[in-house]
């Protein structure tokens, strides 16, 4: 059950667009890590590997990757994003035991507006994470990483 304050936020201030969460969305989580990714390729998957190898939190957290670019992004970066989305979809919603979800903000009709960038990509991820959080116990947390950040 989403608290009233979160519901009000989602109705009034959440980002409006064609974006949706894919992957591990079938349960509730103690928190979420949002990772915007623009043509990251192997860097993104090294970050996911490092998260999978880190000490797990006591309650499961959802990892959300927001694969994004603007319409005018060069074709090479667009191709890397398509490849990243294919790899994420192939994961089936789990990466070495981590619950994994992703947002396609890169294919035709889903790209970021020309004036926006990583800030909007993070907001999309955070907004889409809110309904996936477990509000029954401790207050859930949201965090963000860059796609090339390795953790211990």
C-alpha cells in the first residue's frame, strides 16, 4: 500500500511520459538503486557485477537501470543503448541474484526530450521505483549510482 503522501506526489509531480518499468516488478523492496545509462556498454555490466558481489542488504533492493538518450544522440551511442537493453531484457529480471529492472528511454518515441538529460533519467527511475517499495516497515530508501561506479 502506497502512503497518501507518495500517492499525491505521483499524481501531481511524477514525470509524464511513455516510460515504464520492465523486469523484476513482481514484489516489494526495501529500497532501490537507480542507474541512468547512456551508451555505457560493459561499464554498466561491471557496475552490476560489483553490486552483485557486494554485501547484500538485509532486505532485497531493486536495481533500476534507465537506458536513455535524446533524439539527436549519435547513431553509435544509440546502438550501444539498444545492445544494453537487449542484455538487460535477456537477464529476465535478475542479475547474479540481484532483482533487476530497467526503463527504455532510448527507443523511438521513448527518448528523452532534447532539453533534458541525466537529471530526467534519474527522476524517471525514482518515480517508477516508488510503487515498488515496501512501506509497511522501515522507511524505504532510494539511491543513485553512475553507470560506471564500482562498489565494494
